[in-house]
C-alpha cells in the first residue's frame, strides 16, 4: 500500500509538470491552431537558465528557487521571439502545413543551438528545494514531490482565474473562439497572441523548475520527449481547453508512473516497464480515434 | 500542341533510360579506376537510401498532402525484418556466398522487409488516415514512437538476433551485402515504380484528394481507399530503404530511427518541393552528401538545416521544384535549341 501511495504521488508530481507544459500547448493551439513543437524545448531553455542562475542566487544569499524568475524571463523572451520571427510570417501566409513544418524546424533549431552552446552531455542543476521528508501514517512522503504538486495546483488555479475573469483572459478566449469577430470587437489580436505565447512560455519555465527539482539535469534534448508527452496530455484533455490540459496532464502522469511500477506484474512479464512510453502514445492513438476532441472537448461538425 | 506531346511521350522514357545507363557507366568506371573509394561508395549508398526515403515520403506528404512524422518507423521495420531474414538464411546456409547467392538473399530479404513495412503501413494507415493535418502528423509520430519502443524491447531484435537475441541492445553481425551497383539499380527501380504510381490514375486521385478531399469524395473517389493505398505504398519503399541501410551499416541501433530522423526526411521533401519526385531526389542527394563534404562543421549541420528549413518555408514554401518535375528531355531540347520550353512535365503550379 505504501508503495502504491508513493507511485500515486510520483504520478501526480510528473503529472503536474505535464499539465503545466500541456497548458502551453493547449493555449497556443486554441488561439492560432498551431502545434508548437518547440514548446517542449522551452523547458530545456528554462532548465539551462536554472543551471547558470541558481549558483548566482545562492551566492547572493537568496533561496535557490528564486532563480525561476530568470528562467521565466528567458523562456518568455525565447517564446515571444520564436513567435515573432518564425510563426508570424508563416501564419500570415495562412498555410497550416507550412506552419507545422516551421514549428518542427524551430524545435530542431533550439535543440541544436543548445547542443552547440552547452555541449551534448548533461549539466547538473543544483539542489532547488531543501525540504525534509514527511511521514504520514507510516508512508514517507518526499518533500520535493509535495511541493511540486502544490506549485502545480496553485499555478493552474491562478491561470484558470486569469483566463476566466480578467479582460486579457477574455480577449484570449474571444480570439480562439472567432478571430475575425474579435478583430471587429476591437481586440488587438496580435498582442493577444503574443501574450498567449508569453504565458505559455512562462508556464514552461515554472515546469522546468518543478522538473529539475525531481530530475536535476539539463541537456539539449530533454524537452522533446517531455514535450511530446505533454502534448499527448493536451490532446487527451481536449486541445484548446484549459481545464482539459490539467486533467490530461495528471492522467498521463499517473498512467506513466503506475505503468512503470506495475506493468511487469500485471502482464506477467510479457511487457516490461520499458513499454510505458508506448502506452502513453497508445493512449494518444486511442483518444484520437475514439474522441479526437478529447475528454472535455465538444465534437464539432466539419464545415465544407 | 498534341503532336509534339505524343512525340515527347515516345522519346521521354528512352532518353531517361539512356541517362540512367550513362550515369551507371560513369559510376562503374569511377569505381574500377579507384576514383570512388570505399568511403565515397558508402556516401553514395547513403544518398541512395535518402533518395528512396525522401521520394517515398513525398508520396504521402507531397502527393497526398499529409505530413507523416513517423516514416522512420517503417524504415525500422524493413531494416530489422530484412536483417533478421538474412541472418536466418545464413544460419541455415541458404544462398550464402559471394556474387549471385548473396544478391538473391539480399533481394529476397529487402522485399520481404518492404512487404512487412507495407502491412504495418496499412495497419497504421487505416485508423490514422481518418484524421488529417496536425492530428495526422501527431498520430504518425505516436505510431513511429510505439514501433521504436516495441522493437527496442523485442528479444530477437537485439544482440546477435533471433534465438541468441537480447532486448535493448543493438542488432549486430548483419552481413554487409549491399553493394553500390545493386543499390543503384534498386534505387532506379524504386523511383521508377513511384513515378509510374504518381503518374497513374491512382496518383491523379491522390492529387485530387490533396486539393480537396470533400469534393473528390463527392465525385466518386473512394478517399479512404486511396489514402491508405498511398500510405501503404510509401511504407513499402521505406521498408526497402531500411533493408538497404541494415545491410550497408552492418549493425542496427534503434537510435537510427528516432523522431528526429523522420524529421530529416521531411526536411528533404520540403526542400525538394512537396509533390516533386525529382525534387526529392535532388534534395535527398544534396542533403545527405553535404554533411560529408562539410565534416568540419558537423556540429552545426542540424542548426543550419533548421534555419534553412524555416527560411525556405517562409520565403519559398514550394521548395526547390514546387510540384514540377525535372525532365531530361526538356533540358536536352532546350540545350539543342528546339524551343519546347513551354512543355513542362507535370507543371501544375499552385
């Protein structure tokens, strides 16, 4: 039982990382109908920023986690830069396929730039949270895990409040609902898109803090698998829907962690824990085939 | 205009055949005289593999108009299948020996590898092709990853393979029986078959679906059938390319077939022009030869590719040749001043 609770918490921990990344995917897709393949690599940008800024913060007597401020700034700069330089010109030409290729190219670019700048070998991130383990009813809970889950939940609630209640949040929802009409209503569409990218990238920076607290390493390709799984989470929850990304992220995290732990026993050794990635992508395929709109999505008929 | 058209059609295959034979003769002479070393013939082999991969991906991406990000999954299936077949045949002493026996062993293996890749292409295609655009790209990516993970964890696909296999390791000890002459002709045949395919009524159906799938359906085309057909066809040749690769490189690591590798072939297709087979040939050739020429800048290779890709998509989204085909006949007639420049092959500019 204790092991099961541990695995459950591990799942929620990685799930909240996926959820934050999935939010970035989902918001961008909702507003410009583009799968931002480079989004996973924003986490890598955040992680490298943490590698270099944590020692600075610690040296100046601040807690290590305050380095996340730099990570947010770096990620927002990269995210907005990518949008302005690569996506905007392609978007204005209006070809979805070109936009998708540009996104893939951007992801390649960021990964290889990091490889040239920092080398292919992983760099260690210093310890971020110094929290001792908690024992509740005979189950030892890792302090890092608890704090990660708490940060994830708080950020999601704040984001949901922002999107639902503020003027800018309403503008974002309006643009994703109907772009032409929101122009007529006086919404500055380009500004709103930039804001969406900024928020998405900022979330990726926070996700990179949470991820590095659990797996203290930064390497050029770290974002690609993480990003793909977060994307699966976004599709599972219903792409373009903010609460959907949260649910999807947590579900994918739980599935991954539980399948890693119990797959060998459950299938009698036919499938090993190495198949957990295949299961995550299997979920993607099943969702796309059964309900492409996702758990919270509404099926919309195609206009001809 | 009808008369020159007919004349051109009669002349075209002959001119191309002569061109291919001349190129082959040059190749033979260069190898015999030692200008083409083992190293260079290795590069030529890589070029042939890239050409088959890029042209076959172009059928799905350029002619059908759907981005597939899991093409390397099919390549992996072909590579592993054919490698295991040649291993099994070598173990039971069927068709072993230099020259003709090796050639037939190789040919049988890669064709079976291609066929299995085609079957998987069909199995993947039937569900996947219900989707399109972004979702199709993602689902092919998902299938590609699943194929990779599964192969990585199959016991008979690692180590020494078959009964002496070990999961999670590279497959080693594959007989290196691809040779450049054979691979050259296989490439020619593959490209020829693909060219015939896209020029047939099937190919025209694909292009109609690319332009507008709903109205093609309304005019009576069985859209799903053609989509799955194109996907299967494309997977078959990816499997062949994988087979050649396996018998050229001699050991297979699953890291040769990652998502990023699939993206490299997408880059070739986009550079060459989506919907132009000759464009894919040129781009596949250049992009796989270039890194060898620029070895000193190896670490910047993908960086440059990615920037170039973005620049191409922004400023010349049709790629090098767009949907046009390069034609030897046209070049010759222009060269000798017959002035038939207005006859363009497959020139449906968008």
